[in-house]
């Protein structure tokens, strides 16, 4: 902070525009889901050539008392971008047993216009009745100016 207030970095004229984001899951079925969260932020250039934060991981932990302790045999997923449906590649969805219960992890770059996630979970096999979970996603983004001088100093 001293460098920013008193040093040359605070008076530097060079800056860059950065798009900051906040994403969270605001609504889900709490009967079967214990925790649902969006994590795994990464920074990349967007279509306008501006640095932007993207999230790449959705973590869903199933409630072991309602769902059971066994891992699902198959999980399929779909993102909704307005009215458009985007099917998630099955290689990007994996399950793992965790301390919180059965964990479902969806690893895909979330651009910013996704409004809903739908997971279809098959507990035993594809002939059994699937459990369908829907998650509402809320995303906010804003542009901010960041000092190029301070960014270079922090990379040292």
C-alpha cells in the first residue's frame, strides 16, 4: 500500500481495463443438495481483447442422508443461455466421494450469459428413474481500471 500511495505507481498514467465478475448459485433444491458453489476463477482475454475473470468449476455436494452415500453411475448436464441449451461434454463432469457426501464437479468455462444449470443424475443405471436438479446462476460483471505499474511490481 505504501508503494501505491507514496511511490511512482500511485501517479503512473498507465492502466488497463479489467472485467471483474462475481458468480454464485442463488437457487437450488436443498432437499438433495447440501452445498452448491462456483469456483475456479481464471483470467483470460474476452472477445473484445480485454482481460476478464472467468469461472471454470461448479461444485455440487449431494446430501448423503437424502440421496445416499453411493456415487451416481452417470451424470449429464445442460447449461441454459437464455432460451438456448448447451449440452455439457460428459468428460467435463466427474464425481468423487468427499467428506460432504457425493460430489459432482462440472468443469467448463462459464462465459457470463449462463442463467441456469440442469443436472440429470442416474443413481443405478440409465433405466432407473433419474434425479433432476436445477440451479439458478446469478452473474454480475463490471469494468475497472487497474494500474499497469502495480501489476508489474506484484509479478516480481
